[in-house]
């Protein structure tokens, strides 16, 4: 087995065990495979194993690898009588998004996890309107209490969520957060717990027509804690693509 296949097997086992520990079904958790350090060839290997949900934060890399992966799928499926690979790959923008990159990114991704300011929301809403799109977005909240560069502060999260929901070309489907940069498991857990509380608070408000239901948290170093604390979407990169 290749390293990637082996790494995936380990991650899948860990996800399943974490789900069992807290009585969740495996289907309640989705893994987004983060490709920022991967080559197109490595991503194709993952596609061959049946995975089709990927996350990126670098636009040039996203453009390059998404084209190569699409080509690989077309060519492979054309060679065999029954298609063997997923026909559609879904790409998520998970990292910081500059306002002047919004127009480029919209046609390439099926969701944006990093919406954290009113100005960015307005920019996406306007660009989406022109393209006649209605992108799915997650509100990124800084739950770690440390001065991270990105993410709306906890105290302003509900207000921003409310603002986003008044914009006709955005669908607010959930919330995203990143754990503090630390090895301290208790601090990671308490920041995820905080995220879940804010997520529940926003979910219980009326303004979003019940579309708000996903909690994107957990990366290679903390995805098991994230599952235990209620994540619905994990964003995992280095645990899969490391040698
Ligand atoms: C890189 C990245 C990840 C994945 O991180 P790993 O530690 O490699 O699993 C998840 N989310 C965001 C926003 C990232 O930039």
C-alpha cells in the first residue's frame, strides 16, 4: 500500500473510533481532504480511492490541480466501459480570501469556509449576483481567544451571521473555526466547545431559514477532539499527504 492509502486508512479508523466514543454515526461527519501541499498526481491517487471532496486555500494551486484532476477523471472514465471514478469533484475554499480574488474563485468552488467580514460578504454577494450564483458560505469565527489574524470575534459573530442572511446571493450553511496553535489538548477542546455553543446559538435563531447546519472544525492534529465536540466537517491535509 502507498503511504497515502495507508495514511487514509489510519485517519478513517480514527474518525470511526472517535464517532463511536461519542455515539455519533460515521455519516454525520464529512472529511474534506486539504490539498495545499499535494501534487495533482497525489490527489488523483486519492480520487482513485473514491474520495471527491477537497479543500484548498491557494487559488493558483486550486486552478492547476482541479484542471488536472478533472482531465484525469475524464480520460480514465473514457477508457473503461463503466466509469470507475467519481464524475464530480467538489472543491471548497477553506483559507483566507482576499476581496479582489472573489470573482476568480466563485466558479471554481462549491463553498467558502472563510467568510469573516462584512466587506467580504458584500463583495461575494455582489459578484455572485452578477454570475447568477448563490454560493454556500460558512462564517469563520475566532473561538480560540488568541489574536488570530482571521475569523470574526466571538462577540460579533451573531450580528455578522444576521447581516449575511439578508444578502440574497449568499447561503449561510454553517460556521468554521480553527483551534489555537498549541499542543494543549484542553485548550483545543475548550475552543471547539466554545465554537459549538456559538454554532448552536446561531442555529437557534430564526433568520437563516434553517440552512445553517454545518460546523467545520478539526485539522490533522485535532480532528478527533473536533468530532467529540460536534464537528460535521473536518479539514485534513498533512495527516494524509505526509510521507
Ligand atoms: C492547511 C489547512 C487545513 C489542514 O491542515 P492540516 O494540519 O494539514 O490538516 C485546514 N484548514 C485550513 C484553513 C488550512 O489552511
